[in-house]
């Protein structure tokens, strides 16, 4: 490849590298509408795999999908005081329709609590109607001024779950169950280690009692919130009058939860696993897991190699491997190698004339570029070898991301060490629980208290004020 095609190295300018990968791997493109994005088939293919995995997890835990309208009466947003305060600044409002000014403006959903709970109020009458366990796959709009492909865009895709329960404990269990699913999804499928924790009052969802989140470290050492799960208490149930008659005939307000994970996690895949050659997609989420590249110099070689490659393609496909045969004419194998490396396909299968003669192929791992990641394998039983190798790549990506996070995490009780630590990654420090200490750290270091991790032990002194503290906070600069 020509030099001008080289990606900006991550170490030189991470942000430029990220944008170049998104564009050159054809994951997304800028849209004619400023701040919006077009998700191209390569990017959408990853999102589709994610959807399938999550959707199966939600259904296995008793949830069903439904769909609610894009437009929400503006007055709905005002029913929950904290909620409107949190969302009003970034809401898009429709004032005209059918050539007329509307009697009541319509908000383009920034999230759907209000319209969904207006419906739950209608549907829930008795304890027998509970729990309500609904998810929706949708687009939402938040008028963000500092946009970034996948990470922050005016419109983005997500799933939002909304559940209603009879008791606080059931709602709390639901919020925690979903947090566990998000963790499993991030770690087992995205190969991305996450910290699960509770958000502080300053960072929790507008209108929630408690917000839980998963936080991951990107390769520029910054944190990315990759999914949130909220116990909304009775705040929305009271605002929207979601009530039920309990077993003793007493009218009670429900307890609700909401939880969401958005297409920004496609950006996380890029930032956690990508390298200076481009994207690396974990095999379990890769639309193409293995790409076959036939190698030949003349028609005679082609006549031997291409049919052999087709047979291998059929064998892999029959074994459930998402394979692709790159039979493009007019481009060199070297060009194809670089092209698929950029797109992040986890495994390349090379088939040349010598390989055909030996009844073998060369396998090249995307996560280990160069000779180190290459191995030969016999055509007989290849599907089994590839399946095993894909699992190895999946595990290796997770381990590499985990080792990276551990190498960039410090635990300290010293304020100066915290200040230095957040320049280089995550810092775990005891925090007294006071907003003033959280605010001071944010002001002086630009790092936020990402969450109070669920896994805690012992107690200590607040890193900021020195007072007794029961829990450690996770501090980091964040996207
Ligand atoms: Zn303190």
C-alpha cells in the first residue's frame, strides 16, 4: 500500500486514528445533516450481531419487544421534574405538521420513559398485570453539539428496556439483572472488560433512584460508559399514575426500571481492540469471521486455486463459520490482505498453488499481525481448527484488553497520585460520598467519578478530604 494510505498511528493522534478507521473500514460516514451519521453495512453488520445477542439475552430473561412512537407530547416531559431538567436542553421539538402550527409541540424522543409510562398507566390495573417486562429497539435524538461518529451523534440507535414491578426489591433485582447481562455481553462478546458500579447523584439518570453502569477503558486510557440500568423507584409511576391493586385490594404505585445500551458500543470495539492497521472485530460479533484469499499469478494457478478455495469456503460455511471468499479480480492478494485487516476480519485464510498441492492453507490471525500470527493447517478438518482458533482470538482480545486496563489502573489514597493517575487511566480511591469532594476532583483534574464499583472491600480515608470513607470510587477522564 502507498504511504499516504497509512493510518495515523494511535500513539500520534488517537482521535484522528479513530476517525480514519471509521471511514476507511467503511463503518460509517458523515451525513448531509451536521451531527448525524450514516451507518454503512460494515458497521451495521456489527450492530446487527450485537442486537441478536442482546435480544436473545433479554428474551431468555422474560422480556418482550414492543414499539412506541417517535413523537412525545411536550407536556409529558414536564411531568417528572428532574427528568425534564435533565433532557430539556438537548431535546428536538416539532412545532409544525401538515402545514399547520401544532396545538401542542411534539418532542422527538430523547428516551421513552414518559410515553411508555403513559401507556403502562393504562395497561396496569392489578398485581396480576405485573411485572411488565418490555424492551424496544429504536432510534433516539439528543441535540448534542460536540458530535463524534458512533460515540455522540444527534440521532443514535439503541435498545431501551422499561419494566414495572410491584415492589422496590423486584425493581432493584431487575436493574441488577440487566447490569449483569450488559457485563456478560461486554466481556463475553465484545471481549471488553468492564467495571460495574453505581453512579453518584451527580451522574445518575435524570429522574432515577439509582443508576448502574458498565465502564470500559479505551486505548487512549479514557473511560467509556457502555450501558446503564436504572432503578427509577416510584418517581415515574407517581408522575404518570402507574398504579395497581395489590392482593389486599389497596391501590399502590408501581416501581419501574429502565435500561439502555446504544450503538456507541460499536465505537468502543474500535477503541478497545483496533491497531495501527485498522479495526479488529471480536470473532463472536464479526459479520465476517474468516476471509478466504486465493493467491495465484496466472490462469493455470487460478484454475487450481479458486475451486479449492470454494470448497474450503463451503466447508467453513457448513460448519456455521461466517466466511467470505474474496474472489475479486484486478487487485493483488497484498491489497486484499490490507483491505481485510482494515475491516477487522479476525482470521484470514490464504490459499496458493503450493497449499493446494499440499492440501493445506495458511491461517493468519488479525490480532497478531505478521509471521507470529501465521500457521498452516490441513484442509481436512479445517472447520474444527478455525472454530478453535476463533475462540482463541476472542479470548486473547479480552486478555489483552484486561492487561491494558490493569497496566493503566492505580489504586491510591494520595491526592497527587490521583491527579497523576487520571492522566494515565483509571484511579481507584476512597471517597467519602460527599458531592463537594467529587466536584473538587472534577474541577481540578477533569476526571469524573465514573462509578462506585460494586465490588468493594474494607474502608479508608477520602482521597480528597481525608474523612472516613466506606467505598472506593473509580475516577477517570471519560468520553
Ligand atoms: Zn471527601
